[in-house]
């Protein structure tokens, strides 16, 4: 079995962000952070060093 990925979520719609968090967790991975703004996302990515980022490209 592989280790769960550490995931950072970036989405400016709160409901979509909550749905994404549930999907990631249901898939067995860990949400290490979430951001709704670009500057916040950059800070979290640098601080948390996630394995993968799910990013809304149109913030």
C-alpha cells in the first residue's frame, strides 16, 4: 500500500473547496492546507511543502 499524499487545495469558491477536501480525504489522502487567495496559496505551499496541489487556475 502506498503512503497517502499530502495535498494543498487552492479554490476561491468555499463550497467547491469543501467538496474537494472531502473527495481527497475519501480517497485516503491528507489535506495539509487550503487557500482561497493566491498570496495565501504561495505562502502555504512554501511552508507546508505538499506532495501535490489542486489549483483553481482562474482565481
